[in-house]
């Protein structure tokens, strides 16, 4: 019993340990933790709205081509096996990425897109 009292006295006399115990007790008791200073918000330059419009065009091209062939393939999708549906989905995504890359290259080549 004397060892327990010695250990308890050592804990109670150490300010760092007591701070940890008080923080833990506050969490268990439902008391809010002491407020901490929030880090400063990072400064970002405002984007050029013209560039944002061009990027929107590229992202829209990513969704895939909107031609009759793609409409037909999409309409046939429910009649395919699950394995072929996955392959078709992958092919449509790749076609969209290809079209987006083509669109980005055109805009860059014309000088309308600055990287």
C-alpha cells in the first residue's frame, strides 16, 4: 500500500502528468477542450475566370463523346453481360479522357490555355 501512495504522490507532484490527467478527465467528463489557436488560412491567388471556363470545357469533354455511336452503345449496355458492361464503361471513360486531352491540346495550341 505504501508503494501505491508513493506512486500517487509522484504523479500528483508532476505538473506535466497532472495536465495530461486533467485533459483526459475533461474528455471523459464531456467538458470541451481548451481552445487552441487555429493555423492561419493559406493565401491562394484568385483564379482567372477565363481559364476556369476553359477547364470546364475540358472536364465536360471528360464525360465522354456525345455522338450517335456512344448513344447506341449506352442504349445497348443493359443487354450486355456484367463483364462486357464493365469493358464498355471503361471504353467510354477512355474515349472521354481522349477527347478531353484533345480539347486541352487544342486550347493550349491556340494559346487560350496557360499551364
